[in-house]
C-alpha cells in the first residue's frame, strides 16, 4: 500500500474511533441516571395541571418504550446513533423545534467568528514568529515576547470585558451582538438573499457593502478576543523553531554564500520550521471551537453558545445539550484531519516518510 494512502486511511480510522469513543462516553454518562429520570427529560417544561399521577406515569412509560430507554446499553446506543445519522437529533422543548434545526440556525454566527479568527491568527502568528526568531534578543523580539506573554496570561472573558469597556463603552467604535445588520436588512425594501448565512459574505454577494462593513464592525472585538491567545502561542512556537533552524549548517552555509537574508528565512528556514507551527495551528483550531462559545456569551453573539446555555438553564434540555456536545466534536475532528493532511504535505520530514521506498 502506498504510504500516502496508508497515512490517509490511518487518519480516517483515528477520526472514526475517536467519534465512536466520544459518543459512547457521552451516552454512557447519560445512562448513569435512572430510566424514569431520563424519560422525564423528554417531558415539556410545563405540563397541564390537570394531569393525574397515573396519567403522568403512562406518559413516562410511553417515552421509555418509544425511546428504548429500558433496553441494554448497546441497544440504546445503536438506536441513538441511528437516529443521529438520519438527522433525528431529538426535539428541544425549550426552542420548540428539532435540535438539528436549532443548531443549523446558529452555525453562521459561530462560523463567522471562528473563520475570521483563524484567518487573523495563522498569518500573523507565523509572520511575527519568524520576524522575532530570525533576530532574537532585538527590540522587535523583546516586544513580541512581552505582548505574547500578556496575550496568554489574560483569560478571554476578561480580555473581552476590557475591550468592551474601552472600545464600546468608552470610545463607541465597535458594538457587541449581531443584530444591527439584520435590522438593516429587515427595514430595507431591497431584497436580500441569504446564500451562505455569513453576513460579511452575503452582504458582498448582494452588493450591500454597508451590511458587510456593519457585520465586520460587530466581529472586530470578538475575533481579536478569540484569536489573541492562539496567535501568541503560534508565534512563540514558530519563533523557537526559527531560532533552532538559524543555527543549522545549511543556514550558515547559505549566509556564507551571500544569499539575501529575506530569501534564507522565508524560503528555507520557514519551510523546515513549519512543522511545529502546523501542530500549533491544529491545536488552536480545536481551541477556537471550544473558546468561541465563551466569546459569544461575552459579546452577546447569537451562536451555538446560546444553545448550550439554554439547555442547562432552568429545566434541563437533554436533547439540546447532547446535540451541542456531538456537534462540537463533529466540528473539531474534520479540522484536525485536514490540518494533519496539510502538515504531512508541507513538512519535509513528514513528506519524506510518505514517499514510497525505491
């Protein structure tokens, strides 16, 4: 078997096994509760007051039978996974809608923050790490290390509150939430087609630059808050890798031959130092998915965090909570798979391992 194909199959197998273990563990945690307690989670938050105890018990018995809650764990898990694959993620009594539909409605808001955070942190992290590492202990390097230390020391929710107090309350430059642009769309008499669900992109596709600029104004603070710590981590790792590469023989030889410094660092040193940076990007991708929920809550962004908070507030909404957990896993695993593939293609050391032996 070709090494590249073996690599791809091994990573796919890793994704499948991880998904199986994660979902089995999540469902196993739910099964720790008694059967009737789990059945009660499917009841609406408010039941009619005229229900007798016998009628309520009959409703619970029907729920147990319909959802196979009295079956052994493998049977229950099998029915649950089968329902997920068919799009049946359960019914949310709080949102009065299917869970999958509730999740899909909130994806664009979460996707916009995550997408622009990744587009901000990856190039700036690599560039700042290379610039700082190529000339260590200089003014630029010292400034970078100080800023990176501050960025990794301040929790995102604290940073978000500070940015809100300065740039929203104090200066009035940026606004929280995601409602202004939608209000403009509703009040406008011009037709607006929702194509991707992303306000910044759909504004451009509809020729509404005002909508795009308004959306970017609301995204600025959440994106900076979410990406700053990951930028610092990526920059530090890239800096350390560049410092290590700069002391190797091929770099010393290139300098001795008189090659331009810019060509040495960007075409040779970075190419060999990209491996640790890509590993950091993969970890940052997972961190972005989990960290975006905190940022959404701080900036009142109507994304998936609203689903997570609502599912545990007041009467518990088990279907929504499970749907949120599973969807978070489904977001992280493909990203990790794609970044593994990119690392294998870009890192010369890994690429040599993928080449078929002569």
